C-alpha cells in the first residue's frame, strides 16, 4: 500500500460498541491503543514493545482497529500517522477508553 493512499474510516455514528469492544479484545491491538493513548505515532513506532511483530500482522491489527473506528491511519508524507480517535470515542461511549486503558495495566 502506498504511504499516500487515503484509507476509509467509519463515521463515528456508524461505530458500534460491539465493534470497538471486539477490536480492543485482542492483546496486540490493545497494546497499540495503549501506545497511542499519549498521542499520535508514525506507523513504524506503533507496537514498539514488540518489534518482532511481522509487518503483515501489524497491518492486519491496524486494519481491524481502523475499521472498528478506534484509530485513524492517515498519510503524512512518506509515512503514515496513526492516532487514537479518543475524543470521538469518548463522546460516543463515555468512559469506555478510560476503563479499558485503566484495566489494561
């Protein structure tokens, strides 16, 4: 996938609680969300706690999170910037991310 390709992101009105919970149910995806809790990262920096993760697996994890509406994955020059859709998710599902992130530690 070219770095400048724009990926589809669901509108927050189309994001479901069950979809978000499914996306957060996998430990590797949850780690990515933890990594993004402090702010956006370049795609290469996400999952830095597991550098042995194959690129194809990492791409799939990101796709599940993006399609569930948990993250944004947008082109930034030759790289991709990944960010948590925190404000939107907090509005749609108040307290959910705080609870998930607090219990994940």
